[in-house]
């Protein structure tokens, strides 16, 4: 079954909410769902609130860009243990037949 890979490219609140609603809806259908919070979007990951929590509970993978973590001065071990860490190359390498959306 085709999955959905979403790149969250900015910390803009409206775009973040759209990405999370899209991810939660797709995950609710039982489909593979992955979000990559790229560079500038990494600090916004904790602003997702209930929608982000829903994504995690529904089985979506939330991946934070390692470079974005360093730029924001964040430590991976201080964040939600359910977050994964990686980068654009690995995210795209795992794309396969999944659809890609950039928000």
C-alpha cells in the first residue's frame, strides 16, 4: 500500500497544522505515514500539541533533521523518545513508492 512522506519545511504554524492534519488523516487509514521536520521546522515539532500526539499514537513516524537539531541547539535525548532523527538523504532513500508532499 502506498504511504505518504511529508516534509515540513518551515515553522509556520498554519503549514505545520496542515501537515499534521494530513499525516493524522493518512495514518488513521492505516497507511504508512512519515514526517520529516527539516532544518527551520525542527524547533516547531514540540508545537504540534494534540495533533502531533495523535500522529504518534496512530503510528506515524516523526523524524527530526539532525542538522536542524544542531542549529537550534537541541539535544535529541531531551526530546520525546518517540521522535526519530535523520536527514533528507535517508528520508528520500526510504521513499520507495510513497507519495511525497512538501508543506
